[in-house]
C-alpha cells in the first residue's frame, strides 16, 4: 500500500489536501445521472399507474391518481434539475459533524462496505443472524480501517450472539437461528 | 542520511524522541520526527495537538537538534513510518515500546514487532521510563 | 392539571424511570458522538421497541430527543465541531470560552439553560397541546388534508438551501409511500408479493438515517484528529448566573414558537437569540467573539425550547417538523396509535405519561449530565470503524427482525444507497421521510373528503380553516418571490447571508 489517504506533509503543516481543486470545476456531471434516475422512476410510476384498474365504486380517489401526479412531478423535477445543472448548479455534499468534504471520496472503503452488505443479504437466511452478524461487524470494521481482524471477529461474535439472545429471550422476537439451530 | 523517530504524544513516544535526538546530534545527522495517525477517531491522544507540537519543538531546540516534524494521516501507521524511513534513507529508526501482557499481544498484535521485522534499516527500540511498581 | 400530576406519577414509576434514564444517557451519548444524531438512534431502536409498551418506548424516545440536543452542545463547546445547524451558534462563543479556560462555565450555562428552557417549554406544551388538539378535532377531512399539505410544503420549502432539491426529496418519499396494495390494487410492487404490504417505514428510516450516514462517513473516513479541550466538572459563579438567566428566558421565548410552527426549525431561533444577546450585552459587548457567556446561554436555551416546541404539532395534529419527530411519529404508527387530536381522547394516559416524562427527562439531564461532562468527552476516542460497524450491525439486525427475510435487508441496502446519494447530492432527508409517512395519510384524507362530497372537488376548500391554510401555503411558496420583487425588502436573504457568514466564521 502506498500513500493512500494523504501523503506525508512537510513539517507538521496543518492543512487538508485536495483544496486546490475548487477552481472552476465545470458542470456537476453526476447530477445529470441523478436527473436521469429521477426521470426513470417518475416515468415508471406513471406507466405503473396507467396499468391500474378504475378501483372500487366507493373510491373517490382512483388508485392511479396519486401515481400520475407524483410520477409526473418527478419527471418535471428531473428536467428542472438537468436545466439547473447545465446552468452551473452544483451539489453541495452534506457537511456533517464527522465529514470533511475537503478530502475526496474514498471509493475503496465504500466498495468494501457494499461488498459486506451484499454478502450479508446473500448469507443471512442460510447462516442465520448469529453467524452473519459477527461476519458483518468484523467485515465492516476491517474495511473501515481496523486491521485487527481477529479482535474484530471476537467482538462481532459476542455482539451477534448477545443480540440474538437479547431479541429471542429478552424481547420475545424469535430470530431464526440458521445453521446454528440446536447450538444456540 | 537521517535519523527517523516514530513519535506518539505519550511517555514512550517522548522516550523515543529524546533518544533519537541524541543519536542524531552524536552522528551529526538530520532528524525526521513522524507522528502519524489513521485519523479514524475524532480524538487521537497519540496524535500531537498544537500545544504538544510546540513543546516538542522547544525540547528539540534545547537539545540543539534541527528536526522536521511530519504528521501524516494514513491508512496504516506502521507502513507510513517504514515508508518515511525508506524515503529519507534512514540510518536508524527509533521507536518506543510499551509493556504488553501475553494476552494483549495475542489480541492486539504489535506495531513494534512489525517494524522490527519489516524495516530495512537498523531499529533502535526504547522503553518509556516506567513508574516503580 | 390533575391529569398532568397523574402522568407525572406514572412517569416516576420505576419501570418508566429506567426507560427515561436509558433514553437520556443514550441521547446524550449520541449527541456527543459526531455523525450520530437522535433521529438515527430512534430509528435504530424502532424494531426493538415493538415489543415494549408504547409509553415506555415513547418515554425513552423523548429522553433521546432532549438528550441529543444537550449532547450536541458539549461537542460544540469542547471540540468546535458544530455539526447540526442548531449548534453552530453555540460553538461560536462556547468554543472561545473553552479556549480561554472557561469550558466548565460554558458547559454549565448550556446545561442549566437547557433545563430552564426545556422545563418552561414543556409547561407551555402541556398548556397548549390539548387546546390545539381540541381545536383540531372538530376539523373535517378537507381541513386536515390542507394541514398535511402545509406540513409537506413547509418542511420542503422553508428548510434547506435549495427548494428544487427539497421537492425532489419529497417526491421520492411520496413515491416510496405509493408502494403496496393499500388502495386494493398493487402499485409499484413489481408483482412481488413481498412488497404487497408496502415498504416498512422502519426499513426506510433505518436505511436513510443509519446506513446512508454510515456510508457517507465511510467515504470521508479519514481526517485530522481534533484536539479536545480538557474540562472538569461544570460550574458557574454568581457573576455567570447573573449574566445567564436573562438570555435563558429570552432564548426560550425565541425557541418555543419557532419549534411549534411547522418547519420553524432550531436554526433561526438560535441565531435570533444570538444577535439579540449581542445587541443587549451592554458593557460585555466587547466579549462577543471572544467567549461571551450570554452567547452560549441564549442559543442553547433557544435550541432546547424549540425541541419541546416541535412536540406541539406532533402530538396535537400529528405533523412532524423535524427528523426526530418524524421517526417518533413512525413509531407511534407502528403501535397503531394515530397521533393527533384523537390521541388525546383515545389514549389520555399515554399522552399525559409522556408529557410527565418530559419533565422527568429534563431533570435527569441536569442531574446526571452535569457531573458527567468529562466522561462524555471520552466517548470521542472511540474509533470510527467500530462505531460505524456497530451502526451497520444494528441497522441490519433491525431490518431483519421485521420479517426475518433477506429481502428486507436487501431493501435496507438499496435505500441505504439512496441515503448516500442524497447526501452526495445535497438532497435534504427530512422531506423524504415526511413524504413516506404522510403520503398514504394524505391520500386517505383526500379520499374521505371527496367521498363525503361525492366527488365534488370544491369541498376541499369548503371549510374556512382549509382556506386559511391554503392561503398560508401560497404565502410560503410565493412569499420569497414577492419579497424579492419589492426593492429594499430583502430581510430573509439578508438573514440567510448572515447565518452563512457566521457558519463560515465558526468553521474556519
């Protein structure tokens, strides 16, 4: 691994990197993508509404009515967004208490987390919460930058088994045990 | 030809820093102080703030050593330190050690151990003065 | 009055007291931790609380809400990281005070001010909410429909910097609310039987607030650690008390009405309180910008008072005006409770226990938290990998426990991605959540109104209240345009600019 996440700054200079890229960045291309997605969702909502029946006799508002209104509103908003983007409108990312927008987006970490979530979805019905929960915690913590994966797994296992019992016994929510049926 | 110190803003970091400064002065070499952090916690006690930084500068000045202090935010503190050592072609890398119980070693892993194994230059390991038990 | 005493008695019962303590501690903790707020916490707790009694859960949520407001001030003062817009102003003077060695006094005036403001506002809430409920209960479906439209428009167009983005978010929320077979026909279900019951609000809330935020922070994970200012036990001397009590009261007077109005928010009143205090500071005026205690006392009181104020429309009309209130509303619906005027008639015991517990939560905050400030600051050393892995863990657990199906977890991931995208593109979260919650109810009320009038659309403006509400909506939408056309009358923009300038000042 090279100097990902910030190269060595000379003699303790306290300034985040990447601030210099703010000079006329041109239109926010990604926003066109957002507009396209909105338009697709809106169009689909309208199409879906068109396929609905007239509804019951006592329904004063036809089931399709809201779909038409909301769907066309979405399409309209998508167009407005595209126009605004072309005129130089830029999205301002949400600057939370814990987010430093001056640093670029860390796609590697994001991709790792997405992978962990997809694996969770794929395995949860088969392996059950106690196993998948532990893997989820350990995987997420490791991807987020904690290298001690043995410790992460231990914490994850404790958390997931404890939460399983907590839900099953304490709250009366019977989470299926999965492969650990009979063990837990 | 440079002496590199892995510095943390605590007792063992200070021990390493003082030792490193002495070595650098004896050899007449430059000193690079590396205070790296992963930046994953809002507050990192081992990462020096303005006041700790000022204190270190004063300490180094009083020892008569001209030093460069680096504070990179990195993915992995150990690797960052080794990279700096490579970059400035360190003649010696000074690190601080702390006492670890056997269980602690097993669970936590050891930064010092990885440095000892992976460094391409001599490593000088210093222990912090421990309070008498 | 009698009902309130009874409610207080209920709130002081051991079981309820435990929930209040848990809520207050949890709320303060998440308020202190950057990136995690009360809305996310309440959302994560939704699945857990389905098997707890409604009053216990609501007591806990109220504690989290109040505690979160309080915890936010701690970080503003000790770290100078104003995350939520409502605590920007607190950081302005509070952090300066901390840097000059007066952190203990800043924390104390924030805590005691929050207590004073919270208590006064809760009294106002108790006096006001039942009255409003009585007034609303006689309203027919047309007026109710109009009120809901007002709430949607207000949260969308008044808050946030870009109205276009607000409406995009609202439309997305309404679209999510369409999914399901509530109307007797399958809308947007893609013929998937798992979507027939609609998308569970728990899954949407957890995904948007918790998963979306976790992904967003993960994408900007590394940053220079901050220096936390060490602090002992908060305390104030006589002079501090003398300088604080008036700002507390004035802050309360600003905060409560703004909170009670739809979409008043906490940002405006804290700002107004700050400039008022600066104007009235007299010989202490020179201290402003260098750590004036009035500049902490007033805004902190204002932001807590506005939190109590938002409970008026929530309880009396069933309209949420903040993210946390929206999630609490979702919780109430999960219990089959219909917030609004009916609630006071159908569940008086629950309502009064909740109101009583607000006093208890407020007192607990003061008693527990004043000595614990140094301890709270230690929470900031928790590494983000564990924090956010834990959030993802509980988010998945919550979504899975709804139906024990992988499908809900997949939906969680999908809406989590949406939550991430919204943060990336600056789309506000609140209109989406309010849209998901109010959309189906809006449709229901419209149906009722038109059914009674047998399809005559003019019935929608047949009630005087409805007409008034539509006028207000028109004013909200067109007001800014008209103001811009009149030369020399640009106060709202001016105010916004000033807030922006202040925020820049704090962040630099």
